C-alpha cells in the first residue's frame, strides 16, 4: 500500500495552500488578525515585510486587485511624514515605488488566501472568507 503524502504536499496537490499573513509584528491590527487566526485554529505563514521586504510583482498584484488607494496606508505616520510633493499626484506606479521603499506604508495586514487577498482586518470578513 502506498504511503500517504505529507500534509504540505497533499495540500498542494489537492489545491489547498497555507494562507500567508503579510504585515509587521508590532502593528496592533496585525496582532488582532493573528489572534483571530490562532483562536479560530487557522494555520498561516507570517511574512514580516519589514524584515523580509516585499517584491514589486506582489505589490503590483495587490494594487491591480484592490487599487493603490486601498493598499497604500495614507493614514500612517510614515506616509504623513513624507514631503508634500511625494504625497500628491499619486499614481499606481508612484504608490508602488513608495511602498517598496518603505514597506510600513502598506496597509496592514494583507491576508493571501491563494485565490484572493484581503486588505485590513475585520473579524466578520475573515470568518466569511474561511467559510467560503
């Protein structure tokens, strides 16, 4: 009888993936999302983009899906500390460049579920996403 596949390999072949939560560990909203995932028994990988960075292709996908206005955290202190010239007349390309240069400007958290991403954290939205 053949041996069963390890869980990670089996999940890959069955079309499942471990969700990835992108953020920075000291962010209060990221802490809330991690607590929710843990309390609801949801496995996830954590990507700290202050330490690991973020690539242009990933950011471009998030911006194409959600719009740069959602992905760029304009309410945060990092964005507000920018010179006025850098904060005005933004485009998707300029927003991506800002986020690549300073990942703390990315709205947190971003949860990658494989077939879709969620930006920000609301318990009811996470619950609905995992029920689907």
